[in-house]
C-alpha cells in the first residue's frame, strides 16, 4: 500500500508550487495549506484523556499549551486576518514540540 496519504482539504490549493511537496514525497504524508483550530479541537475531543490545554494571549495569536505532553499550538487570533498567502483568523499558525523536563513546571534544572 504505497503512495501519499492525503489529509482533508481545508482550503483551495495554492496557485504556485507548495514547499510541502518534497515533504510529502519523502514521508508519504501530505498536509493542506490551512488547518482550522476548530477542526483540531473537535478531533482532540474524541480522544479519551487528551491533555489539558492552557490558553494564553500572544499578541495577535492565541497559544494553547499542553505542558503534560510538551506541545503548544499558536492560532491566529486577529479577526482582521483573512486566509490568503498565510493563515487567517482561527487557523493554526504553528505547532511546537519540546522535550519535557522532569520536576515541576518552570523548575530550574
């Protein structure tokens, strides 16, 4: 069963070549240009014991951080931002992963 796995399209394709094309060929995973945070939240709600997310403002973005799993997601939080060359209001801007440190959050190591 070879080929590239396709994930649901959230927006029309770009008019110019996607940088993600090489990624898709190399990994077998292709991602759409935009991902709505509402779609991510809906998927997370179907996962038993999904990590708790702590929201904070980040100047035009909203960060949702899951300390227990070492993941944070930045979501565009500016109602004037529209989808186009970049993500618009309510879309995922970035996902960050980090290695969790042992001990209480914020403790020096």
